[in-house]
C-alpha cells in the first residue's frame, strides 16, 4: 500500500483511546506480511484487557522507531485533497505511523537491519502502553519517537503536572448566604492564589504555564455551594519539587485541597547535525520509555491542528518524513 492510502486506511479505523484493538490488528497483519518477506518478527505485547502494543524488529534492534496508535475523540474518517490528508489522527499520529512503516520498507530494500518499530496504546490519556513497554525493553540504544513537529527534531518537550483542586462548604439559602459557606468562593480564591505563584523557566524549554481546564460545583443558583472542583494542567520545564511545595501551600492556605492526578516530567532530547530543530510544549510518551534508549522526537504535521476538527497532515511532509526517519535510523546505526 502506498504512503497516502496507508495513512487513510489507518485513519479510517476508529482507535480512540481504549479502542485501539482494531488498528493494532490491522497493523499486526500489515507488519507480519513485511516481516515474513524480509526475515523480521512481529509480536503483540499485552497491556490491559484486549489492548496490546506492537513490536516489530529486524535483527537485534539498536534503533527503535516508536509512536502511539490511539487518538483523541471524536472519530473523524479520512479525506484528502491535493495538499493534505485529513481526519482524526492524520498528524497525531497515524501519518507518522505510515511514514515509519515506509521508512522501514526503504531500509529493508537497502539491506539494512538492527532496527525495530514500537507502537503503543494509551498515549492520549495515561500512557498505559508506554509504561507497559518500559517493563519489557528490547535492548535498543536509541528511540525515535513520532509526534507532530513539522519534521524538525525537537530539542526538548515540556512536562505536565495535572492537579485536582477541591473545596467544601456548607449549603444555605442564597438569600441568607451568611448562614452558609460557599465552596465556589473558596475554590475561586484558591485558583487566584495558584496563579500568583512565581513560575520557573528554562533556557531551552521556556516558561512554565498554567491552564485551569475545568470548573464545576454547586447545586443550584439559589443554593450556597457546598462543593466545587477544578482540574488544572501545568506545563513544566524542569524539576517540580519546589514548584509543587509552593503551589500546595498557596492553595491550602485558602482552605481548599489539592491532589496530584498525574505527572509527566519535562525532557531534553537528542539532536544531530544537519537536522532542523524545534521546541515543543506538549508532553509525549518519551519520559515513560527510558529503558528504550536515548530519545529523539520528530514527525510530520503541526500540533496546532491536532485534536481539532481541522486535523490534517501535509502530503509533502509525509513524504519528507519517510526520508527523515530512514536517515535518522542510518545515522544512529552508524553511531553504534
């Protein structure tokens, strides 16, 4: 299957997180056919329930290409025009999968070996696939992770600190608020203090940023709220211990409570002469895969259209990515 039809075939399989089985089955069959012709091997790596990662290898892998099979909802089928392939996962990251597969075919046609491909589930939520894969490394020295970077090597990616901020109060009739204790007012005070905490910066990754993503609380407009909750995501740029102490102190002094839901560390990534570079502000599976080798990050498309109704990937970048992945593997194999 050619590059663009393969990209569309992958997009047309609904693999929103938790539903990756169908696309994994498709790719298992596709990669098994390649492996049978070329002396490779393909295996399913169980994760949870019927969900599994895929690993394919030719020889003992020094370099492993890797990305994720899941997408965010809602499912959007593929389409194309002269310049782009459209649909959910076009750039995040089914176009990247297709480019990696085609790069592998090009490497095999040139008689190369000692590389592999790792495709994981769950990146868009809890990185369950990457965490499971890290328990079963395959001896690789280098990991080339695929995410939309517009085909530039990312020098680093920010981390993510997910916080749940909650407040409790006491219900009362809204005509007599003095008899109640508003959890919403308490939560708003906590979020105000949160946003006043000095935030660290990094010379490569830039500024730490805070986003209050969800707010909920109360019972009705004529009832003083007895409960309130917010979800906050902080994009981090380095060690977070001092930052967490400051954030927790600021929130808790208002009477609200805070808990860490999940944390992914910021990472600095590899670069190679001759490859354009960039910095990305999103998180990836790379921090969850330390046992798979020194990480590099590159892929076609832009993050600015990922997770949107306009998700698409330029056809020219798909073609370019095939050559870049091939060249990255060759350069890293030469490093040994």
